[in-house]
């Protein structure tokens, strides 16, 4: 089982990204799984906490990633979901964790390691 879940949502050539307050790195929204929580339930809870006005359509598991970050040696264990339909405003709910949410092109930003992995596989140059 993955330790965290991430959401990939795209529309009109742009993807949904949030910026972490602590290091100002951009990432696909999501977060850590709690005990006895499924990966999908984790993602739904995290989205409700981070972006409470966002409405998700059907979620489909794209991939479970278990690997090691070559830059820092940290292990990645993520369930990555794709949402077909996403609507609503990008209002920040958890302002202590994230400070921005935008629809943008996934290039030219300082991304987290997991988000770089997702971008490079789903949105190659």
C-alpha cells in the first residue's frame, strides 16, 4: 500500500498544482495516508482539507509508485490518481501547509521529486 496519494487534474493544457509553504516547491495536490484509510479516501480527504471548494469527478488510479529519489535517497510510495472532471474555485483551506493553487503548465517550476516524476511520465516534453 502507498503511503500517500496525489491528484493529477488537467484542463486546457494546464495542470493543477499547489505550492508548499515550507520550501515553496510546487506539487500535485494530495498528502499522507492515515491508518486504515484507502488511497482514494486519503486523496479525497486531503483535497477537502487543502482545496475545499474543488469538486472532483471520477477518480482513476493511474499508477502506484514505489521508488527511491536519486537526488536525496528518500523513498517514494505514492498512489497517483487522475481526475476526469474537476470544477470549483481554487480556495486554499490549509494555509499553514500550502500558500497557492494554480492551473498552469507543468514546466519551469521548482517541483517536488514525486511531482517531477509524474510530470515527466504524463506530460513529456
